C-alpha cells in the first residue's frame, strides 16, 4: 500500500488564486518531495524538503513540513492554467530503496 | 536525448500474452527503479537496480513479473501471461545513485483486454 495520502483528492480554482494541497505520511522520513504529473506524462520533480527543514520556497511554490504531525503542504501562488495537473508527494526513508508516493491531488486551474 | 525514455508508450495485450517494456535511463545513472501506477493512484514501487544488480524486488506483485538490467544500463520489465489487473502505467526512473533524486520517464500505458 502507499505511504501517504493527500487531500483534497481534487481541487478546482480560478486562475490567479492560490492552491493548497496537503500530504500525510506514516513513518519517519529522510526527505519529502513534491512531483507534478500532466495527463499521460511522467512525473516532474518540483521541490524537495529535508526532514530537518520546516519550510522551503521555489518560485511560486511554498512547501511546509511538520514531522511531528507527519504532514506536508504545497502552496502554489498566483495559479496559471498551465498548473493544471496531478500533484504527488513522495517520501524516502532510511533502509528503503524507493520513494513512497501519496494518492495525489488533481488540480484544475480555470482560465 | 538527455532524459529517461521508455518504449513502447502504449501497449495493448490480450489476456495471457507476454509483454516486454523497455527503459533507457539517463546515461551514467547507477540506480534504476520501476513503478506501477494504477488509474487515479500514485506510483507504487516494483523493483530497484544498482548497476546490473537487482537489489530489491519486493514490490513485484507476482512471479509473472520479471525485470532485468544485464549491462547496467537499459532495463526490461517483462510480464508473463498478462491479466486484466496488470493494466496500468509502468514508470521507469533513474538516479545518479540516491533514492531521492529520481528522474522519471514518460511511462508505458499497458492495457490488457
């Protein structure tokens, strides 16, 4: 089974609005990443936050991490139609040879 | 190209057929990963190679699934006697060495009819 869950499962907003999606995970982690997946395409890495970090920014993206609650959030500011995609969080842990992905949030940005 | 490539992009197989899915990782990447992504779900780990050695195959769902990377570069995921539940997108990823810096290919969408 997958490591994490994301909410909401689907989110629809107007262009220019901010989009926030959340991820919860189950075990201790080393890093947490967010990926974007456009329909029919592979995953594109967006941002990585380490377990000893609480917040990170990259362009219009802001990620927070709360290891005590085993949760993370991704904020996309000033959304654009091109941001329409599915967003996944993924974690890695000591001793694991792979990434564990959440269930994803499907974001639709309406022009 | 500079990225991970996979072929074919789409595959339709009749139930019971064998299929082979190919992954060309980024040149020089030591680690290679296969994931299975069901419709509407996140990717789930299948297997992991470091060079030609398959170090983890704990995610392979049955003994019908077999992966190899004989020369430490190109990898093939083979599914024997395909079943309808095998229908999914199969993603390949590679990294220089680490687990967390993975670069993903576009995937192969397998449909078993």
